[in-house]
C-alpha cells in the first residue's frame, strides 16, 4: 500500500520528470504532444537517471502495443485463442500505462476484476472512462477461459476481444503520449 507521504513524493517526482521532459522537448524545437516513441526513447537514453519515474508508463504502453500487434497478427493468421490471450494482456498493460501515468502508481494483484475499477478511478470523468472500464472488464473476464480452459476461442469472440484491446491501447496512447 502506498502511504500518503509516498504518494506525495511520487507525485512530486512525476511533476519534476514532466517538467524536465517539457524542457527537453522545447530545447529540441518540439512540444510534448508532438513527441514520438523514438523521441521519448532518445530522451530516456540521454537522461538515464532522470526518466526513471517516466519509464514505467512508457514501458507499459510499449508492452500494450506489442501485445496488440501480436493479437492482430494472430487474428489475421486465424489463431484465435492466442489472439484473445494477447488482447487480454494488451488491455491489462494499457490499464497499467494509464494508471501509472495518471496516478503515479498501479495496484498489483491476482484479482483482475478490480483492475477495471482501478482504470475507471484513474480515468475519472473522462468521456471514455465508462467504455474503458467495460472493455477491460470484458477482457479480464475471459482470461481464465483463454489461458486455462480446454476450448478454443471462436473467431467472433477473438475479434471482439481484439477490438476491446485496441480501444484500450488507443486510450493509453492518448493519456501517455498526448497527456490527454
């Protein structure tokens, strides 16, 4: 559990990291909203100690994008169960990227059902908060069947899960990369 002082210190570190990144972007004739993944990686390489607080949400976002790309490739190759599993992991990583960016932390646990509530809490009053919660809830509710069940996933079900994951990753991209 994060203590109130720990939360304050974490928030302070996040703000300072954001200020450093804004200065760096300005020095490179850019703005934070225009930075690409390559720019962020270059920043973190050039400032190894100063980006520690930022690297978490960037890493989660990168993982989410990789899982989503794999889910889409597996869907196209008609490997529906694997596509569904990758979609579930993409959604969970997108949630972790959003949580880490907006709250400065994420809750780890085996109860993935709580993840949807955490995501809703992190997104607050944003217009896509309810849809994001519903999407993640659908993804994690299928986790046990996909990973431990004996049945293969249907094309229709896998397509729906990949759509949910894609939506969550798009929200994570807006939150993490565009800070919006």
